[in-house]
């Protein structure tokens, strides 16, 4: 793709630019079809996937914005069915060795089992506070070799 864009950028006449633009357009059309027909359906099957949130993140990045990376994710006011997707989305934004603190109003053990099933060996989980009305867990992405 980069080579075709370079050809387009360096075209020295209208016919060359037109041909290069058609090549880039064709390639982008194929990429879009693969994303819509293959990647998005596969992504939708992953536990915790929140496609509207991912699409919003993508739009934010396309517009030159930055993704929110809060150090604390308090899910106590989020409806139960929306909590895990929000937490997994935050985890996806972590770099190696980074972490965030989850605040919840119940024991997040089901979430931990979901992390273990989908991301074995990739995450860290450290209890900071354990009930009876508030739980805090530091969730991190393991650094390579850790």
C-alpha cells in the first residue's frame, strides 16, 4: 500500500496520477470489504468486544484525536451488561507494563475468569481492596519477558 501511495505522490503527469489513484482506490476497496466481511464479524465474537465503542475510537483517531486512557475505571454506575466491554476496551489500550485500577461494587471474579479464558498469561491482576461494598483491582498488561 505504501509503495502505491508513493507512486501516486511522485506522479509527474495527470495520466500517471490517475492510474496510481485508481490502484490505491482499488486496494482500499478490497481492504474495506475484508474488514466488513471478515474482521468485524470475527471481532464481534470475542468476549467483551464492543463494536460501537471500537468504531467511535477509530473515528476519534481518524479525526486526529487521542483515546481516553484513564488510570481509574469506575464501573459502578455502568449497567452490568456494558461493564466488561468497557474494561476490555481499556485493557486493549494498555502498553506493555502499563495498568489501570478497576473500581467495582461487587467481586470482579467473573471478569477475572473471562480474562484468564481469553488472555492467558497476558494480564496481571492485583487486589487492592476487597469489599464488602467496594472492590479495587489493578489490571495490567504484562511486559515482555515478565
